[in-house]
């Protein structure tokens, strides 16, 4: 079928094939880029962001306990610890609000731990309020009682499930990332395969066109040599592919 097309048509076909390949690769690249962006967003929003908030809450609560113990041992100033506690309460509220706004986890164990934390959050707020009141009154005995008794209750109600959640969130974040990385590798492989396929198609068409051009030039050269030698008994006609063909004499 291709042999029945003239050179101009084949060249236009080659250009059209190259343009189609370019557009297909461009479209697939855009799709791959959007998929990668969505995968990164999933890693951050569904796993890494929640993990970060859990770690912040855990770190802030540890710091509150450390400072309260420092006040009891006269290693930390009361006013500085009070200021820190107030700032920490604001930060804890913000982190907890972010966690509550996140989509529910598909992992049943994480979901159960989050529900347990939900029930224990009021214990955290009450404990921090009482610590702040003890700081304000400079009541070290009350502060000591809070660390020995109330903190243990809050640890069981909220801190313990929070600390159990952290390694589970780390595993979920890693699994989400690895899944996105594998999908990205597949898309990259498909993109490379498409590029090679279109390149092979363009090269194949160019080879066929070049062979036709070379064949046409060969026919034209032969005809020119016949005429140059004074042989006017041959005529030149165009074949279907555009190549000159020597045929019978046109002289009487």
C-alpha cells in the first residue's frame, strides 16, 4: 500500500506520524505529572501530615511534664514555665484540630486508637488547666500531686493511644510512598515505551521514503545517461510512486 503513495504523500505522512507521537507523549507526560502530584499530596495529606501532628502533640506534652518537674526541683522558673504552658496549649489545640479535620483512617487499628484519643482529649485539657492554676498559685504540692496522679490518668486516656498511633502512621506513610513510587516507575516505563515505539515508526517510514527517493534518482540518472549518449529511443514516464521509468521509443 505504501509503495503506491508518492514521495510527497509519504513525507507528509512521516510528519503527521511525528506530530502524533509528540502530542501523545506530551499528553502522557501531563497525565504522569498530575498523577505524581496527586500521589505526593496523598502521602502528605493522608499520612505524613497526621504523623507530624501526632509527633508534635507527643513532644509538647513531654515538654510540659519536663518543665513541671523542673519547677518542682527549682531548675525551671515558674513564670517561664507558665508562659510556655500557655503557648503549648494553643499549639496543642491547633494540632488536635488538624487531626480531627483529617479523613478517617482506613486502618481499623488506627481508627480505634483515634477514637480512644478523642475520648481522652478532655482529660488533657483538664490536666493542663490544673497545671496552669498550680503555676499561678505557685502551689508546688498541688503540682506534685498532678504529676503523680492526674498525669498517669491522662497518659492512659490519651497519651498511650497517641504513642501507639505514631509507629502505625509511620508504616502507613511508608506504604503510601512506596505505592506511589511503584506507580511512578510504571508510568515512566510506559512513557519510555511510547517514545521508542513512535521513534521506531518514524524511522521506518523515513527509511522507506529514502529508499523511494534513491530509487527515483537512480531511474532519473539512467534516463539522463541514455539521453546524453544520444539514445532518444527511450521515453521517461512517471510511475505510480513518482519514479521515472524508461519505456519504449517515442520516435517514429
